[in-house]
C-alpha cells in the first residue's frame, strides 16, 4: 500500500465506463425493464454504487476512502451497445479511479446477471477510465472520450 500520509487532501473525481453487448431479445427486455428479477437498471445502479463503497475490500492495495458521491448511469448507442457510466467523487489524499472502475464493472456484471435468461452470450467488452481530476497529477482525460455522467 502506498503511504499517502504526507499528501494533501484535495477534491478528486473519476469517471469510468464499461461496455455491454447483447442480442436483440435481451436488449428489448432490458429496455422494457422486464425480467424475472425486476428492473435491471435500478438493480445495476444500486449494485454499482454499493460496490464502489467496497473497493478497498475488493482490491487488496486500494486505500479505504470516504466517497462524497457515486453516480451510475446507462446510455444506449445506435447499434444497441449499452454503456455503463460511473462518476465517483471525494475529498481525500488518494484518487477515486478504482472506485469509479468498480462501480462501472459491477453494474455491468449486474446487467449480465439480470438479463442472462434472455441471452447467455452477453459480453462485457471493455471497462476503462474516462477521466480523473485532482491530486498531484491534476486532470487527465482519455483521448477521444467525453464523459456522460
């Protein structure tokens, strides 16, 4: 674990995205909020937020930090691809990139779980950091990406 004792507390934020592809049946059920387990979007949103709060338990060398806010939202592309977008914020000595990544990926896994009855071939194709702010390194944004959350 990195020693952050001497680092100043600053406002920090991070945005991440996970991309999910599924067949038309699963997409239709998801868009209707239908399914044997209830509304997939509400469940996935709550799962992502709860997971972000548990990041230091899941990632061995991640610092436990108090989160000021975590948001998880969903956006469809024209080709039917679902983007799971997360945004985490805090005032701390270390960043919230891992919390944002955990929120997006666990929400994507929850979408899979909620829709697997319709399509076992659902694929979580990517998960990545879109941007981060705060701390010594300041602001960073992935080339060609615009945050949605």
